[in-house]
């Protein structure tokens, strides 16, 4: 994938394939926070399981029930301040 590109595919709300992932900032069975090439991405749902993650290629695959996807700008903001803004 070319630098800066980001793609997201959802299959039956149960499998996600994402490219352009820079890092996983937070992960549990109900919520995942990712930094992508196009900003921060919050994925909410249930029974999440990351089956494949390569930060070298920027690819992530996960399974579980997807209920919500939310993007946030803020490339320069990090840490606790960002987390507080995203989860209000």
C-alpha cells in the first residue's frame, strides 16, 4: 500500500481488515483505539480479537461484533488529553 493510504473493509459486521495502521493505542474486547494514517479510529462493539497485526506493513485484521466506527483528527494530540476527548 502506498504511503499514507488507509483502507477499511467490514465483512458482515464481524470481520475488519484495515490498512494504514500506525499503532494500536488501546485494545480490549469492547473497544479498540488505533492511530491510522488519516487520524485516530475508535472501533466499538463486542468480542474483539485481533487475529493479525503488522505495524511494518500497517495491516490489522480483527473479528468480533462491530457496532460503531468513529474517526477523529488530531494528528499532533496524544496521550491522556486525546483519550479524554475521544471517550466523552
